[in-house]
């Protein structure tokens, strides 16, 4: 029996290459895997750094929603969706729209209902973005990346991850997130009472700074457990925001595979 396709959705400041360990893991287990780059993220890391797309600064969350919804709807069957960081938020939004067979949101950026300002390490991680609203794009410095993404790694691993993955990013999505508590029509809005979607697993890293585990657990707690839809939470000790690629990522992948087998026994076996 053919297994479902897995669509991986990467987060901000990186490209689909950030998901290479998990993509290889699931491909080896018989899944077809897709990892479409965000708009204006399709080139190599050196090319994106040297010549970022002029339209990158206009990219908002609503554009990403439409983009990934279009890709997923074009597939012959509903896929499993795995997203990290902003990709985790997009996973929640895709599941809310009924587009996923199952969803795994890893260290997910927060939807409307979870206030980032409540978490000091989140504010510190993105403060240089929010302090310069006239800048339409932003590239993390090595220092910022170490603090927000990879502070649990050794110096050489931190520098390698920065060199191989970090690219310029639109700042619009961060300002949209900051405005979400005050905007009734925010694209960050998720229907937490939707009982018709597929099962959703929310994964947190204990030591994540840019999306603290407390924020992910708060996000999880907003879901109505009596809606009829499965929503579960798993926190991995000792993990930073780089949970999908830091040493020990195999444990995360093993947990996801086991969870999928429990939720989708007929499709995965």
C-alpha cells in the first residue's frame, strides 16, 4: 500500500534544506516527500544572501497561506503536513482548512490567541526586527541566530548551521503577528473549535527561545479537546529551536512516525 505524501513547510530565515534530516528519514520509510520553498526562497543560500528578491519584503502570511493551500489542493490526495516555526503555524492553518490528513506543528509560531510579548526570550529574539519598522527585509546576524535558534549547540555547529541555512526574510509576517491580538480579520486566526480537521500533534523544544515551550503549550491549550478532533502535545527536553536538525533529531522523527501510525493505521500500517 502506498503511504501518504508528506509536505514539509519550513520556517522563516531558512529554506527547505533545514528539513533535510527529516525528509531523508521519511523517504527511507517509503513516504513521498515534498518541501516547497516559500516564495522568493527557491535559490541557494549564497544566492539568496547576495541577491535577495526585490519582492520579498511584501510577502505576508496571507500570501503564504494561499501559496501552500494551492500546492496541497493540487495533490491527488490529502497529505500529511509537517511544519517548523512559521511552517508550524502554516500547518495549523492548513489543518484548519481541512487540507491535511494529519499535521505536525514543530516549535510553531503562535497564532492569534497567544501573545508573543508575554515571553521575554521571544521579544529578545525578534526585537531588532520590531525596532526598525521601516526595514522590509531582515537577515539574522550570527549572534542573533545563536541566541534564538541554536544556543544549545557547540560553537562549530552553530557557525555551520548559520552558514548553510540562514537567509534574508520578510519582516511583514512579524509585524502581522504583533498586530494579531488587535485585528479581528488577522491571517493568524485559527478555529480552535474545528472538530472536522485531521489529527494535530504539537511539538515543543524545552529550551527554545524564539518560540518557548510555554507558548507552544498555551497554543495547544486553546484547542477544544471536546471538538471531536485529536490534538496532542509533546515536549522534548534539551531541545532548542533547531530541533529538526540538531543532534538528537532522530528521536523527534521516531516519535512523529509512531504517532502517525497510531493516528493513521489504515494509511500507514
